[in-house]
C-alpha cells in the first residue's frame, strides 16, 4: 500500500495513474471508481490521488486543527510533491477537494500551474462555517440528491457501475475499520477559508489569486451553487467558468470535463491566457 510521511510524520495513502511530467495532484476523503482525474490520466497527465490525513487508508489521527484543516490538507499536497521531487503541478479537486485547492493556491501559489476546480464554491462565510456533512448529521438541512436524473443510457450505466463498485467495497472485511473508524467520523473539517472570518475577507483573498482557475459546475448544485461559482469567477484574475444545465453536485461527465481542462491547460501553458491565442 503506497504511503508517504508528511511533515508531521503522519502516513498519507496515495494512488498513481499515468506517467510523464504533466503532473496533476488531488486530495480527497476518498476517490471513486471513475473520476475526472482518472480521465485526465488517460489524456497523458501523471496523476496522483491522495487520501486526506485522518481518512480512509491514510493514517487515522487524534490531532485536531479547528479552522485550519484545509491548510493541513494543502500542506500534505506540497509535502507529497516534495517527496516525489515535483516542483510544479496542476491541482484538481471536487467539493471539499476543491476546498483544499483554494488553500493550495493561496498558501503555495508558486507551485501550481493550473487549478481545475470542480463544484468548488467556496461557500459563503456569511452563511456560516459548518460543513454540509455536519449540518446533515445534525439534521439542520434536508438531504437532497447529489446526482440529477439523465436520459443518457451510457451515463446511467456508468452510475450503476459506480454503485456496484461502492457496494462491493462496503462488503470488504476491513471496510468499517478503514472508512467508519470513530476517529475519522469525528473529524469536523468545516468549510474552506473559514479562518478568514467573513465573506468580505474571502472575496479579498480570491482577488489575490493569480493561478489560472477552471471552474466546472452544474445548475442544480445546491452546495456549490451557481451564484457562489459566479461570485468566485468575478473575483479571480484568471478564471474560466463552465456551468452545465441539468447537473448537480456530482458532476460525472468526465470526458467533457477533461476536454475543457485540456483546452484550458494548453491555452495557459502555450500563450499565458485563459483563452485561445488571438490572431491579429
């Protein structure tokens, strides 16, 4: 089982896909059978998927970082890059994984080529700092569907395959120990950038980001709402926002997303713009 030790001596689990020197790093609580990042590996990117400290096959810990969990997750990304000798990389993440991305590009901007931010928000701090996961646990919000209906048989087949893989994973003898350990269940990582304290300070932070950011989202997302993604795009210096109608928080059209990411990455690395080179 591949792991490395972060600066605090904690073991972080990771998976590797693809090869070459176009690096794409991502850290999440867990990674699905199919994903945007795995599709990017098929497109020639060298992808590393980390599992957040304290979760899954990474070391379960007793340490707590109130208001700064995402800073720690971001440190782990940098520690991994150093461990692998990767000086520059693109970062990708969805939802809470994108939350880490905001901290990576703010705390370590010199290391990131592009940020592929999938359903990223970030949440409005005017609406509180509690994560949706915690609000759901406390019964403060009603559960809503993350994945929206579709009439695409191929997409339905993909979702069924994902459900079957998840069901098989839950039957594994070590599932409870790995994924439902009380140490992991008690972690409250909150919302990204919560330590900034206010929506005004969050917007000021977004305006400082020069890293090119591709935001991908859906019109039916009730967590990373379209108005939040538009707010982010309005305040980022180098941003492209793509919102798909009829999709929610589980944005699973990976081929389409990878098309957008490849195009965005090529434009930035070849001409330093978020759009195709203009011919005078």
